[in-house]
C-alpha cells in the first residue's frame, strides 16, 4: 500500500503534535526547496533517507516498439536518488 500525501501529513502532524495545516505547509515548503535546489544544480542530502541529485542523460537513438522505426530521443535532466545506508539497513533487517 502506498503512503498518500494526506496520510503523510497526518503522520507528521501527529508526531510533532501540530495541526495538519502546519504539517501540510512544511511538507509543501520542503518540496519547493528541494525542487529549487535541484534546479540550481545542488545535491540534496536528507539524513537517514538518502541523497537526491540531478543527472544528465545524453541524446540517443531509440526504436518505436510497434514499428521498429528509429527515433531520436532528446537529451534531458533526470533526478537520481541514492538511499542512505541506514535506510537500506532498516529495510533489510
């Protein structure tokens, strides 16, 4: 089962004993700060969770699976996530 945004907000609000509105605002601000920093090329380290960084994918030639025709896939930037060792250890215990 996936954790929804509403469930995450409720869990955060409960754990910090604050209203859901405060937790929602904090979560939205965190998302905006992370997006802004990644856009500027920074790496984001979330202690106990992992690291986010921007990686560039070069342009390449691909194939249309239904026709087999070659197509050019443009270069783009993607977000990469590397989990923290503590998170990996917690999942595998």
